[in-house]
């Protein structure tokens, strides 16, 4: 009996796969590096020390909140109420400071409010099974309304100079909010990559039922994720109120879209189960750099809204293309 040996299919050189994987993994980083170099040579004053510091300061709050939004998206949820939480925490902190004269009490009140808002979102979504879009959209409207009601629609001024330390203290040549953002990136990066909390967050985003069968307390974990989201958003609100020396009920309008855009640009999947803290850093820098350049070029605010919308659309489309590519492979 004769046997015929079929030729083995041609294989791609193995030496190319690591380079290809490395390029795919860090394509956004390389793209941002190229963009930064081009802007440094083509846009006047972009590479100045004052402008770079201003750029980092402008994305400080986005970076802080993106750290916890990363966990929401990784667990297949999202939070549209972060902008309203920022505004309410700033207003509440300013009001408590005005009535008590105590900075610690004002900070505690703002953080506690954020924790309650976040935990409320988590309970609605995890235990009451309300869709994340509807739950956080409702919270966004209610919390923004509370900010306007509490302040009677007016900015709440802050006169205590010790409170301004959150916004204008300079440490090693950089404002404190920048360092606080760096600390957030480090803490939540470690939490994502080196703790059970992070692994379980990615697990419930990849497959909630499988995670539940594996012993993960899915509902409890989701509440904790949203609680952290609320606390960090409130902290960002307190820092913002210190920087602008008042609690503004209309502050951070549309903030949540910038944060989600930064996360998705950084490789956090809207389908859940995938997140990288370094990617989020790059996504935040891309959002801040584009806005900074538009301001340097005196681009009209109406066109800036258009560009931000295009960036959000591009981020979603990029996420879809990546998801389809992974399914095919």
C-alpha cells in the first residue's frame, strides 16, 4: 500500500512574530511619540516647559478618573456620572468648608459623597440589574441637579488659602495635581496587574458567569469598582475646586466622554476583559495633547467639540476593529 506524504504548509518565520507582536502592542505609544515630535517642531511654544506643565495639569483630573474608569470598562460596565460627581463634590466641599472652616471635614464630606454616589451606582447595576447606561445616566442627571440645588445655581466661593494647596502646591517643579495623578496611575496599575482584585475585574469582564462559577463575588466586586470610581471622581472634583477657587455646579460637563475616549484609545476594550494601565496613560496624553494644540492654534471652541467627537468615534471604531481581529485569529 502506497502512502503519499503531503507537503507541510509553509510557515511564517518565527523571528518575525515577536517583532510584529511588539509593534502591535505598542503601536499607540509609537504613534503618540511621533505625534509629539511633529508638534514640537511645527507648533510654536508647544515644547516649552510652561506649556508641557500646563498640558500635564490639564489632563490631571482626566488621568485620575481614567484609572478607575478603566476598571469599570474592564468589567464590562461604564460610568456616565463622573462629571456630575466631580461638580457635586466640589460644590459640597466648598459649602462644608464655608460653614465649618475645616479643610479635613470638607475633604471628607466630598469624598464620602463620591463614595455614596459610586456605591449607589454599583448597587443599581449589580444587584438590581439596571442597565449601566440607564443607571449612570439617571445618576448623572440627579447628581448634577443636586449640585445646582445645593448651590442655588451659583458658584460657591472658597476663601481658605490652605484649601488651595490641593491645586497650586508645587513639588519638585510640578503642581501637586500632576503628582497625585502619577500616584493614581501607580496604585491602580499595581491593583490591576498584581492583585486578585484586578484579575477578578478582568475575569468578570471576559465572562461574568464563568467568573461566578469560579467563586468570584461578581456583584460585590462591581459595587467596589463603582465605589472606587466615585471616590476618585470626588477627589478630582475637590482638586478642581481648589484650582478654580470655587465649587462650580456646571463644572466637568462632558467630562465622562473624555475619560471614556482616553481609556478606549489606550486599549481598554468596551467588550470588557482587557485593560492596560500604560495604554490608559497614552490615551490620556493623546486627548490632552490634541486639546492643548487646538488651544495654541486658537481653534474655535465649536470646532473643538467636533474634534473631540471624532476622537471618541475613532476610539470606538478602533476598539471594534481590534475585537474583530482577535476573534478571527
